[in-house]
């Protein structure tokens, strides 16, 4: 940690002492100022004392960020994993994540927002990556200004809204390998200049599975099938009133993510079925029942900003979101029906926030109240050993075998909070931030029941609420738990005469408790785990260099993490547990440089050191182990280069190379036979060439051009089914597209 602190101290010294070196080339341009709303008010990215990355919508597309999993290439110490491919992304920031917990009722410790509105359902987190103004990634606990308290950070997708100044839009068409067809369009109409306007955005993607399935007649996993629409109205009847109404809907129907089932026997053989992947290429599977991920989402958002006085603004944010998922998952990764799961749930949520903001010459103050409520209705179906006649090593005289477990429950969470944060500028150099938030959370688990049935899906035996003959009317009595917490942030910032800053901050983060959504064999498995907390200490520095052609931001941090919610698989059941204590420390550096007017270089480096100080699972001490999904090194380096001007247009090359070092998929690391549940260090190369002439652009782009083989998720299913469950990452993809702006 001392090295990290010294590194940031060195950057701070550079910020204060480095002279205004003149660029030698006459055509060097300044890096553009980026405005963010990380503290819920507009500020320059380089002046806000928060570790935040921001990238515009056009640059997202240029970097090949077309899926939620691609976001790992836009910020340091950010990784994305999922058991369901692109359907339910799990974000990890600075080692804080939901880990390999996969149930629909759990909230992410990294809050996901669209236009400042919190999205509780993780299933809907990947449906908003089109027609974006920018994405902001805030690293560190968000326990003051954001809608729900989180221990890891926040990702805010900010969509384009009407600018009330003329009509504009674009149409984009693309075609790629695996018969991928992409179409995106937007049209903005100004109904009355400066007063009213509307913007409609559409997206459609359809493509075959990116992983080949050799099973006769079997579907190829990892296909693409999505449709989305967003309609935004904006009215500004006076300088004091600004109203935005957004309506959206989305529908996804891709096939499930591919599964590699690697057995514990010789040559990766499953000791129960004898199946082995030996002889199969990494990008191939042999799965008989590849499922489909059917996800629907829709909602509305109303934002009203009213200037009560010259320096006083009242804002209201109201949102409603709903949807459903039916995820069919061949979880055994084999041509045998060993484990088939249908994950079904419906969700609804509402958010309401009222915020009063004062913008003075020395004091900026925000205070407000928040209320959120979300409900998930779950009906899961687990099919075990549905094996047909003649399948060795099972009895060939059987016409069928196997059993299923059905699980149903509802979970409702409410969160109410009052908050305030002030930023006070003492003089031209010193300023301070102080924020506090008091939150009350309540969780209810209701209508819970589970039962075991036969091959024909006839329920026979109840396991919840009480073991015994199946009773279709019996449910577990409602269980509820209340939590409350005081969180906040304090920071001290020094601004140099040249505009560069150094800051030191303390943040208190909190993530509400949760019920174990995996319990289905006994009422005793429906446990409630306590809230997790983190005390985060950070020092950072930001500024521009070399005639304002280069921006640099650096931060070093130290976390005391307690009661982390982790998952432990015991037999066929996953249990949510409270871990003990852990520490996280690290360093981040980002830069963006305009070398010449035609060449731009940018990159980021994240270093992490994570360690469990107190954690026991399955009777095994995991003290000293690394946190899962927390690679020690994440790095990205990219460039944009306009190389020529053929046919009156601009020909540009762009590329970015991202790297992630080894990461574990389980808190056990290599203990207890989990050594396969990891991914060694790997790199991904994305690149493209674009020709632009006036409003028209043609682009040829590729992602993972070296076709790197890597895993993004792993789960231990050895004790019940004799194999490790591993999900491969996306293979190489090349797409050609045409875009016309008007």
C-alpha cells in the first residue's frame, strides 16, 4: 500500500510542480472537457474529487462496446461476469461484486442506473446500451447521493434526450459473422425551438449462436436476438421549468450461454455419467437442451427540474420499471439431461426522489429524500437426471428417470432515505465535501414453497413449508427483516493555480441484507444474511498537462470490508453467507492524450490486492485467499488515428488492447479442489477502420481479434453432479456497418 500511496503522491507533486510544457507540433489540440454528473450536478470530470470514468456514446461504439460484458474495457478495476451470458451481467468494481451468486432476488453491490434511476433487477442491466450520451462508472461506495446504497460503486447509463434545437438523427446498419444483423436508428424532432421536442431511438440485433453445438439438431449457444425502443419527450415552457418523460421497452430472446462441464475424473470425465469434453475445441459444445433466455423489460421515467430562485432548484425523479425473465439453462453442458434449470421471475419496481439543490458562490448543497420499492415473483424448476432409455451407465431398461424440484416465492424490498451533501470552497485552493445519508431498508420473503415431483412434473412431496405429502395450498409464513444505516462521505480537495487537483476522501458504504434465494429443500435454508459494509479511504489527483493536450487521473484506495455476502454451494443447494472481514487496496491511473490533431492515445491501469482476513466456508479457513472476480491487474491501451483523407473524407484507424490478470471464480481459490475455477491472465484486441465523409460513415470492426480463449464464470457442482461449471467468453467477431447522420 505504501507503494500505491507514494505513486499517487508523485502524481500530486507532478500536478503542482510540472511546468506548462509547450507542445512542439503546431497541430496539437487540447483534450476536450468532459462534463459528468457523478455528484448529481454538472461538473468537469477533472475537477470532481471522485474516481469516475466517463465515455461518450460514439466512443463506446468505436471501442466495440456493444454488450454489457464489453464495459470492462472502459474503466480500470472493472470486470463483468455472468452465468447467463449477456442476459444478467454481474459487475465487479475494485473487487466488490455479487461474485458467483446467480439468483434473481439479489441486488448488486454495484448499483446500475439509467438516467439516474436505480434498476433493481439484474436481468435488465444489459438492455440499455444504445443511443447513449455517455456512461459514467463511479468506483467506490455510493452511500450518499445515489438512489440505493452500494458498497462497490455505480454505473450510470445516460441516454440522449432532446436538445430542443433543430431536427437530427441517424440510421446504422451492420452485418457480421454468425449471420449477425444489426440496425439502430434515432430521430429527434424539435416541436418548438427551445420549448419542446421528442426523440425516438430503436435497436434491433439478430444473429446465430457464437459457439458451435455439435449435438444433432441442437441450438448453438450465445446467439443474439434483441429489440428495444425508447421515446423521450422534453418540454421547457420557461427558463425555470424543464420536464422530461421517457418511455421504453425491450425484448431479448438469445440462446443461453455455452457451458463447459469439466468432470473430476481422468481426462475431465464426469464420474457419474462418464461424459468428457476431451476432443472438443474450446468454441464447441455438445449440449442436447440448449435453452433460450426470454427477457422482457419496460418502464417510464419522469424528471422535473424547477428553479425556485436564482440559486435554488427543486428536482423530482419518478420511475417505474417492470419485466419478466424465463431463462432455460442446460446446466450440465453435456448431451445428457443431468441438470436442466428453468429460471422464471417477474419484477416490478418504483423509485421516487425529491432533491433540493443550492448553488452558491462558495457553497453547493444538495438535500433530499428517496423511496424505492421492488418486488420479484420467482418460479424456478430444477430437473435432475432426466435420462432416456439406453443412456449408459444408467439402467437401459428404463423408459425414463429423474425428478424435478419446483420453487416459488415472492420477495419485496423497500428502501427509504434522507440525505444531504455540501461542497464548500474556502478559497481559491481549498474545498471540502461532507455528506450524510440515513437509510431504512425492509425485506419480506412471502408465499414460499418448494416441492419434489416425478419425471412427468407431478408434485409429490413438499419440502417447504414443511416436509411431507404435497399440499398445493401450503406456503411458508412471511418472513421479514429490517436494516438501517448511516453512511456518508467526507473529502478535502486542493486545487492548484493551473486547475489540477489533489484530494483525500473517506466513504462509508452499505448494502442491505438479503434472503437466500437458493433454498428449496428445507425452511431452514431460507436464511437472512446481514448487511455488508465497507469503510473506504482514498487519495487521488487529476489534471491536464502539456498545453492541456493530456489529461491524467490517479487514485489509491484502501477498503475495510465486513460481512461480505458470499455464496457457498453445498450439495445441490447454494447458500448465501456472511463472510467475515477482508481488505482491498489498489491503485488506478487513467490518461487521454491528443498527440497530434490526428492521433489520440488513451489508456488505464488498475492494480488490486485483495485478501480475506476472516472467512470460513464448509469448515475450511479461507484466510489469506483473494476475493473472487478481482484480478490483480486490469489494463487497457488504445488509439484513434486519422491516417488519410481519401475521396474527400477521413480514413481513421482505432484499436484497443485490454488485459486482465488471473482471477478466481470462488472464494475457495485453489482450496477444496477448486483449482479449475479460475481464469489465467488474458488479453482482448479490438480494432476497426472507419471512412467518414460528411454525414456518411463506413466501418469494418472486430472484437477479440486474436480469438482469445477464456472463461468469465465458474461454479463448483462437483459434490452433486461430478463436474465444474464454466462459462466461456465471446469468440472473435467481425462486423461491417454503414451509418448515416442527418
